[in-house]
C-alpha cells in the first residue's frame, strides 16, 4: 500500500494522519504546500506500517523547515517498527513523541518562543 495522508487543522497546527508506507519523497510531495502555512506540524504515524531511510529523511527535512520558520514537528503514535527506526537512527532524541493529536497540539501552546 502506498501512502495516504489526511489533513486537518487544529488551532494553528496542521495535523497529518498518515497511513501505509512512508518512503522517499511521498510525504514531502503531499505536504509541500502546507509547509508555507503554519510551521507547527503534527504527523500521526499510528497507521504507518513501514518507513524507510528516505521517509526518515523526509521527516527530518520537514522538521528542519518547520524549525527554520519558528515552529516544530511532533510525531504521534508511531508503531514499534517506526519507533525502532527512530531509535536506530538516534532520532528519538530529536523528535518529540506523543500519544495523541490533542497532546501534541496542546504542547505547541506550552512552548516558549
């Protein structure tokens, strides 16, 4: 299965619900237009069955873009495979993980500018 992405807005954050496989370019192409909006992005990975190095690179690229514009990228509900990949690449120390979209959006409000 390819990648399917559903978007929604909560407050001043974009929430991306991803399902399927995140591989090189897929996510970036689908959310590129959103990146010109708010730099506060939540990516829900609860239905992602696989992520490869290109997919990880894409998440890092979105993270850097958001940070460069004063925002952040928060990840929600990664499964064991995605969590293992984040740990193996040491990115679990960079990305903040949350249990729900609401928790991630609320955390944006608690961040000090």
